[in-house]
């Protein structure tokens, strides 16, 4: 309508309306790598506190809505590298969330009931939680980079994973939902396999279930990615790097070469030395000289 002219002609227009939201799934591992062995540390046979198990490893995932539309509900799933046969890998201690998200697991966390340490988030992790508007490439570690190492990759295709299912509520443009999984690297498992590097990969995926509009988009956003933590070794263990029979053979060869050199030098007279004349030899020489003088 035209407020200045109520007699204006009415015109009907057809407008195309579409709902579209760009969702970014990004993550970070802290620390990104663990170097073994630890100085002056031995794993406990029966750990009581979580510090007895190994170093802390935390993975954080963030689902960020860059807009322009909102999402009504989404499902986020995490596969956590928990066990290999009967051995623990990343022992999950607790799950924390931030934003409109709630999570549950297929098994209980901290099955050994270890005492939880009172640890604070590092500035790096807190900065990640606050900086939800940063570009995703600043926080995402490339899986291709991890695969370039000559390491053994452990993921949900070859180990037992803890399944974490999360429901995400409405996310408007610029909002985020964050999941933080805090765990302990079970050091005893890796100390039995010295000098073997590993990559522990957790996988995360999301799928938008609905949008809060009468007009639904043709396709709902979904994506899948992974996050890796490197397990590396510092100074190699010589007893494992060089077999014992090689060390013994090298010592025997060294002794053989030394004996051959000693024999060759003895044959060449290297060890013979000129001795000074004895007293009897001197008297005989004097007597011979005096006899020669008397005859003359």
C-alpha cells in the first residue's frame, strides 16, 4: 500500500524464499602430541588417582553456525579411541559442554573410579572456547598431515571406541555448541611398545535434523571430520634399538683385529729391543785387546 495515496494500484509479486545455514565443525587437541618416556615417572600397577595413569589429553569440538539462517535441532556424534582389545588408550574422565547441547555415552566414563584431579583449563583452551568467530583453519589439524608420518593410526575402524551422542538445540547465526572431552593417555599401554609412534584419532560428525521455518531447505547440512593426537618417543632405548648379539659380535671382532695387529708387529720385531753388554763381555773384550798389544 501507499500511505500517501490510498487509491494506488495493487501489485502481486512472487518471491523465492530459502533457508540456508553454513555450519563449521572444528576442533583442537591439547596437547597435540605426547612424547614418551616421561622422566622420573613409572605407571602404577593399581592406579588410584588419574595422575597415576599418564598425561592429560583433551579434545574440544565446536559446531559453529555462520548463518544466515538458524537451525532448529542437530545431532552430533563422537567416536573416542578408548581401548585396543583389553588395553586402555585414551581413558575418558569427563565430558563438558557449552551452549545448547547435551551428551550421553554408550558406556560409563571413568570405569576404574579414579580420583579426579582439580585441573584448570589452559589459556589456549579458554581462548578457543571464547573465540567462536575465528576461521576454522586456525583450529583444525589436517588429517593428511598426520598420515604423512610413518605412524600407526588408531581410529574407530581398528580399535574399540567410546560412542558419545549429543543433541544440539537451536543455533542462531553466530552461535556455537562446544563439547570438551578430557582424558588421560594410558601410558602403560604404549610403554610396552617402545619406539613405536602412534596417532590416536577421534572422529566427530554432525547432521542437522530440522530448521525452525515452514519452508524447509532441499538438503540439510552434515559433515564429518577427525582429530589426531600424536604419541612420539624421545631418546630411543638402546637395548631395543641395537640387539645384544650385535654388540657381542662387535666386541669379538674388535678383539680379533687387535690380536692380528699384535701378531704382525711381533713378527716384524717391533717388540725386540737392544740390550746393554754384560760385565763378562766387557772383561773378555779388555783381555782380547791386551793380548793383541803384547804380541805387537
